C-alpha cells in the first residue's frame, strides 16, 4: 500500500511485477495499482506466439 501511495504522491507510474494469484490482482486493484504483469496473466512466450495471442485478443474486442 505504501509503495502504491508513494507513486501516486510523486506522480510516477507503477507496474506491479510478479503477480501470480487472483488475490494479488484484487489487492492491487483495490489499492489503486492497475498495471500488472506476471504468471497470473501469461507465462513467458516466444515473440511469434505473443503476436498470435495479441492478434486474437484485438480481434475479439478484448
């Protein structure tokens, strides 16, 4: 909570890294951090596979 508040006070962006569980997502969202990355969202992917995943999401309106 303190790091999230500090970033807001300083007016700097914040990316939560290493998010693995839905409980972490909920905590971060409830405390004002809305940019996250980690295994909860996707395992690391080769570039070509990431491009396919991204194109599928854009095509579906996600």
